[in-house]
C-alpha cells in the first residue's frame, strides 16, 4: 500500500518538490536564528557607555569586570527572559482566542497591569516588589478574563475588529491609571515603569524575571493541547481535550507572564503580536514546533531593539519600548493590511 | 453500539429532540435523515458530547457519554461536525496526526505513524501531505478532516454532513471511502445526510426524524417507501427502482 502511495505522490512533482524545499529551509532557519542570537547576545555584552572588552574580564578587580557582572550580564539575561516569554505568551493567546491579532498587548492586558502597578504603589509604596507583582498579576488576570468575556459576547468577530476592541479597552484602562497617577502625582513614574527599558536592570533588580521561563516550559508541555484547543471546541472535545480548562490555563500563563515582565522591565509594545505572527506565517500553527522558534525570535527581537536603542544616540539610550514600538508598529500595520487583503 | 435512551433537548421553548430512544447496532453505515430542523445534528451533537441532553442518556458501548472521561471516550467515538471553520494553519499530515492524540498525547509512536500513513493513503491525501489547510479546496479539506477522524481509530465514527463542499465526483468518492471503512475496517459509521438518495444508495440502515421525534428506523430498503418519505419530508415522493437501488423523486 505504502509503495504505491509513494509512487503516486512522486507522479505529482510540483507539490512534493515544494515540500522538500520548505523542510530544508525550515531546519536551516532555526539553526541560523539560534546562531545569530548567540552572536548578538555576546556582542551586546560589550556595548555600553563604559568600555568593557573581553580581555578586561580576566582581571577580577578591574572596574569593567564589575560593570560586566552587575550590569551587562543581568541586562542580557533580562532581555532574553522577557523577550522569549512575552513572545510565547502572545503565541499562546493568539492560538487560544483563534485570532492572530490578539495578544496581551492588544487585549488590554498590559494596560491592566499598569493600573495594577499604580494601585499597588498607592497601597504599599514604591518599594514592595512582591506586593506590586501580586497586584499586577491579579489585575492582569481580571483584564484578560474581561476581554475573553467580551469576546464571547461580541457580535462582530471580524479578525481585525476583535483586537481593536481590546485596544480600546486598554485605552480606557490606561486612562483610568493615568487619572489615578495624576491625582497622586505619580504620572512621571508610571511612564517610566510602563515603557520597556532595560537600562535600569542591574543585579538584584531583575531576578523576578526568572519566574517566566517556568511559565514558558509549562506552555511547551501543553503545546499540543493548545494546538488542539486552537482548532475549536468541536475538535478539542472530539479528541478528548478538556477545552475550557486548557484555554483557561493558557490565558492564565499569558496573563501572569505579561504581569511579571511589565513589573520587571516595562512593556514592549507589539512584541507578543508581531513575533508570533511572523513565525507562524513562516512555519504554520503547530505549537509544539513553533513555540521554541517563537521564544528564540522573541529574545532576538528584543535584543536587537535594545542594542539599536543603545547605539543610535550613543552615549544616550532610547528605551527598548520606544524602539520596539516603532519597529513593531510598522510590522503590525503591514500584517493588518495583508489580513484585510486576504479576507477581501 | 450506540444507544439513545429517552433523549430530549430544548432550545428556549423549542423542543429540538423529543424523547428519542434508538439503538444503532455495531457495524455498517447508519444514516440519519429528516427535513431541516428535524433534530439530526442536535442528536449527533449530544452523542458527541458537544451538547448536554436535557433528559435521557446516550451510551457508547455501554459508556455514558455525559460521565465518561473525555480521553476514554475519544478512543471509542470520533465525531466530525458540519461547520469546521478552522483558522489554524496546519499541514494535512499534522492535522491527520492529531487524530492520534487520544492514544499517544502528541508523542507519536511508530504504530501511530503507520496509522497516520494508512489514513492518508485511504483518503488519497499523500500528494497534499505537506500543504497547509488554507491552501486546499473545500473538498480536499473535508477529506483531510475525515481522514483525521478515521485516524483516531475509533470503533464508532459520527459524521455530520460529510458531503458538504463536495462535488458529485468527490461525494461519490467520499461515500465509497466511508463504505470501505465500514466493510473493510469494521467501523460503525453514523451519518447525517440531507439527501435521502445518498442515504438510500450507501447506507445499511436509515433513521428518520421529524420535528425532533423518531419516525422510523430500520434497514434501508424498508424505509425507502413513498408513504414514509412523505411523512418525513412533507412532500410527495415517488420511489423508483434504478439498477437495484431505490431512488426517491420528489414532485409537487
């Protein structure tokens, strides 16, 4: 049976030839992306205001060595953790809501975290990191739940309308946060917290971020179930996957990751949207396969944005949130226009 | 064997399925026929545990679908619904392989791969194996969905309007493949079809529903009569014997 089948597919040369080519490119791309990330990561360790060269590291008393270990390495670690986890959170959210434009950055989740940070600061002062994180996570969960609740009741489920509703919702929430902050004279600090920026990352101030790879690992373990849930409730139930439970778990992961990253380093606009979209556009939606690639690409995206921000106005810095917003925004608009064209 | 025991279901004030008791025996193809809104799809959805019944129970091999754990049932009963708007970009092979999920939870064994190959070959999908679903025609996609359901390897297969989107040639081809699943692989196939002649030509048994109630059930030949079809569809139907098959011709 199988030999006749092979002959049959061999008789149709166009599709099988296409297939083989695509597969080859796939492997090489992943390897190349990883290699590029490693090179860029090592390079980024030696970019900054104070001169640190690899030779300096051999001398433990050198000032450059101290800069390296208390600032450069933590900064790189934070970038890799935040970038990969945020991209994966976006990937999970977009497959579970079955809309490729829904991510924590377009569902209002980020803005809810911002509101949570303001409330936490008013309640506990600005020093309690754990209090801030707890409240931010709670607000993030509430915000995502509200969005999903709206999504289920929405009449217009157009692929572009859904995220626009999320962005509107986020606008309202962020206005509320701004009002609160204004009344209590926190406005400037809120802006500083919210805009993604790695310049403040030094040893002792970023370790919270070590929580997010755990969430990414859980997401990877559930990748197949997320893929099945993304096919829709009918398929999921047929395959024996508890649909509601799996969707809830995925959205909780995405919300918690978003809250921790925003509390830790601020928000990187469009990251959770643009990276998963580009990766799935190239590799398809099978989560088990695309999730690792998304994590690598997310880390690389943030790293590039950070290095660009560090060098473009040297010796000053442009926050990664601003750079990412510009790059991500352009890609987002291109993707939107493409989607519109495809629907029409 | 699938047993429906006094199953009822209402949407608001409308009773869509009204106290249906029915046993679908193991093996062969059974077709559910009836006019639009007769409750065929609802009945299938209840068996597929996509809708809870208001009253009554559905048993698959003696297992109550409402209480049996999802993964256990997913190894005995596979379902394909009518509308399958799927935005997920999977390749055909990936989709079919997900049919093995209830058995291997995503880590496919050599045996799983063999069964995926078999389902792909059965539905002649090999040339399309690495195409994404959104690059297929409606008919090819329908074939891929049915292949996935077959790959699930269940004794019972429930299909709601499997001929949707299929032209005449592909509809005949699909029915032949389903016939093969029943005859060669010994699966129990249950279909919802709106074309009574498809039911007549390809199924062993027919279950006729009208306004949520069971009108008649039995071997195909017994049910293809003008009186019964008039009762089910509310339209005059002549039944002719053509090449050994009974064909209903409606007229008004």
